[in-house]
C-alpha cells in the first residue's frame, strides 16, 4: 500500500512535469523528471527493460528529503518516467531514502536495497544521523517496504565502524544463488572503507568483513561503491569525499576512484593492482553499473559535482542529469570507457573533413550544433615544428564558449568553461595528463547534448565530463592552433 507521502510525490511530479520546457532539457541523457536529481540507484535490467532509479527531491531544484525517482528504457537513450518508487515515510527512513541498488528474487520480484536515514536528537540538543540498510519489494512499478526493516543497522557492525557513515548498498547474486553486498563506511580514523555482507535469501543479512580499506590514501569517506568482475579482473568503483590531488590523476574535493585487482571468492579477498580516476572532468560522481543481457558491463553516473550545485536559477523547475551510459572494459590494467554503442543509431547528417591544416582559427562549414557526435584525429604537420597548443571551442556564440585544449609538450588536455556564461565562482576547469600523446597525436570523441559535453580520449582510455549552462542557441564550433596542426573531423547530428 502506497503511503500518503508517496502518493503526494506522485501527484506533484505528474502535475508539474507538463510545465517544463523540453527544449531546455537534455535529449538523450536522463534528467530529473521534476525537481532535484543526484546519484543513480537500482540500475538494473528487469522484465525486458532497463530500470534506473535516482536520488530525488521532487519539490524543488535543490537537495531535500530524498525520494527515489524512477525511469525505464529499452536502449538507455530513450527514457520513460515512471511514478516515484520510494518516499521517506517510515521511522527508519523518515529523513531520507538514500542510495542503493536492485536485484531480482527467484520468484521474479524485484528488491530495492537502500539506506534509510533517521536523525535522533542527542543530549546536547544536536541531531545525530543514523544510517541503516532497508529493503522494498515490488514488481517494477510499485514497491512495498519490508516489514522487518532495517535489515542492517549499527548493531550488525563491529567496533570501529561508523553508524553515521554507513550507506549505499550494492548487491549482486552469486552463481550459487546466495547474495553479497558492499556498503560504504567510515572507519575509526575517519578514513573510508568498504564492508562486505552476505545473505542466503536476500532478506537476512550478516556482516562478513572489511573488504577494502582506504587507510587515508584517497580522500576520506567512500560513497556509492560498486564491485564486479570485468575481463578477468575485479573492479571497485567508489566516490571518495575530500580528496587531495595527486598530480593530474586526482582532483581536490569530491572525486571518483577505480581500483582494479583480483578477487578470491573463497576467502573474499581483494588484492589491488592499479588505481585511477574514473572521470577526469568536472561533473561526474557516484557511478553505478549493470550487466546487460548481452554481457556488456554498462556504467552511468550523476553528471554533476557537489561543489558546483549552485549553478542553477531559482525559477528552474528541474536540476540534475545522468551521464551517457558507457561500456566498460579493461586494457593494459586500465579501465576503458566507450560511449554506448546504441548511440550510433542516432547519427544523421554526416560531415567529414580530412587533413585540415589549422594555424590560427578555423571554422568548417557544417560543423556546428549542440546535439552532436564529433570525432577528431589530431597530429603535427609533417616537416613543421610541433604545434604548441590546439583548442576546439563549442557551445559558442559571439559572447560565450566552452573550450577543450591540448598542449603536446606537456601532454595535458584541459576542459574549460569559464567563458560559458557562468556568474558563479565555481569549478571551471580540469586538466588531465594523457600518457603517450607527447608526439602531438591524439584522438578525441566529443559528444554534446543540450546541457553537457563528454570527451572520450584515445578510444576511451580517459573521459572528461562537464555540464554546460550556455543558452541552446550557442551552436558554434571553431578550431584553433598555435603553430601548425593537422586534423581529421567527422561530425554527426544526433536525432532522438
């Protein structure tokens, strides 16, 4: 039985959605139905379609009491909204239904496992937040919260594990039919760690061990873990808070982390081999993956950053969008990300140029737009000195643009939106070191939607993501080189 709180949220989103202007929203990225969106939740394939839930405050474009929004898709590009799935309406989650995941039971029901938040006043009058893991069981449309919630709380944790920072369960089913779950947690020293829990039936859970410890290496609290096998390796994705930079690999603040290693299922032992950022741009956080029916591991993330969430107008009725779904693989010990191959079915109106010499500013007929898929191959001009800088400017008009620039001597690629029309002193640029590009050769695939850019570098060895706030009529694209550079350009409109 749906609660009054959930019924009110559903009525509100149904009444408010028609008031939004589709022309001002993304075309093929999932955005909040109304109000606020953050972390992807419950990314799953169920009853013949993909389900994506998300952290959701329907009543305004700002973070508030967390609900779960809900959308479904056949191809991860064309989305249909379903009514909100969860609302904060029980004692265990009265202050928010935080992030979690979804899994299917043998009888065909779908289970949502999420973090319930409850604030309790302390002796000094200040509220202390407790986070517990809860379940809701449903049919892909309506979900009933489990009567025995919470299924995991502070009493299930050993000493030294935080009861306050204990969130974001990610569940998977083993071949033997039992279940495993990783949850983000904070240890006694304030550093992040990933806890492992086990269940025979998906309802009765018990603590197993600390699976992975941060030990102060990558920020502090680790949020939104995902743990899966890929190309013979084991991968942990997580989003550390309060990171310190390490060269160009990690940035200050709320970041992303990928650990690649091996996993002994008999002893539940993970051995790290490599670490890297997941995304090197400005706006990407809390990714979650799903195994597609054809075996692909597909990842989607919240295309935003907690440090840039003031970039909205007070009258805006929605805020927040997801990244383009990305196909994952491992090559030479690195996580490789490529745009979902279904995107290519949206390509139309191909425009192609080969061996264009750029020295100064160049514009090309037919190369413009805000919903495009563009591939660039850049190299030095034979017999000429190495160019010093190359840049492509997009979402451009007479006043504004966002730029992607590359300096071959430093092998540094930079995304920069300080001239995009921002009136806020937020993060405007990020830089990334592109290994092996010192020769001046680099391959870039730039995907623009109305409100975002995603740059896939050298066939997905790195990705840089940023949201854009420039008016949609800023469609210009130009190229610039300091010195002589040569490029091949292929550009498609994306129609949906």
